[in-house]
């Protein structure tokens, strides 16, 4: 496990495009079943698209966690889907070397702070059934399971669980 005593989480800007590409591709290699996209699809994205994704907007943001050496070790995204007061948590991932060190909690906390400042009263997410570490993290952060399940985009035979955090 890496030493994360000096780890930091911050909202990405356009200048973080290379870091976003690096951490996103690492997430797709490490946990392909957790995402609806693939490594091959996203590796082909243009530099301009990575810059746009990192820059975010008034209704979307990406957050990155860096270890004490400055390397990206986690990410999470947020966007407002158009329903008043709602934010979706997406693309959550922590590097295997940083798991269990509080990186996931720090990323979720940054996303919740952004969501609150954006006027949200609820944050929702989908997580794969059986991904007990992720479900446990979200529960420790105050999310609760909803009675809402859906087939996973990456595997129609697998289910995703809907979870919610209300301010």
C-alpha cells in the first residue's frame, strides 16, 4: 500500500487531461466489469475529449486523488442529469495500491461537497451487486440502498444496485 499521509483530492481542470486519461484507463484495465465503456473505446478518445472531460462544466465535475508523490490514485465523477436537485456519482475508482487508505472516502466527500454547493439535495449512483467493498464504502459515506436494480451495461446477466445519499 502507498503512503497516503500527504494524499490530496481536488477537482480536475482542463490542465488535468493527461492525469484523467491515465487514471481512467487504469480503472478500465483493473475493473472492466464495473464500467459500461471499455479500455479500447476510451484509449481511442482524442486529446480534446480528455480535456473537455477533465474541465467539467457547471453541471459536471471530475475529481482526482493524488498520492504524496503526485501520481493519480483515484477518481470520481459527478453530473447533474437534468432532474432538479439530483447529482449522479459515476466512474468511481481507487488504485489497488491505495485501497483501504481512505482515498475512496476522500473522493466521495469531495463529490458530496461539490454536489451540495451545486444545490443538490440528493446524490445517486449505481454499483455492481457483489462489489461488497464499494457498497461498504458508500454505506460508510451515508448512502443507502434503494429498491431499484438494473442489468449492468457491461453484463446483462449481472445486476447493479441503486444507492442514494440525501442531504
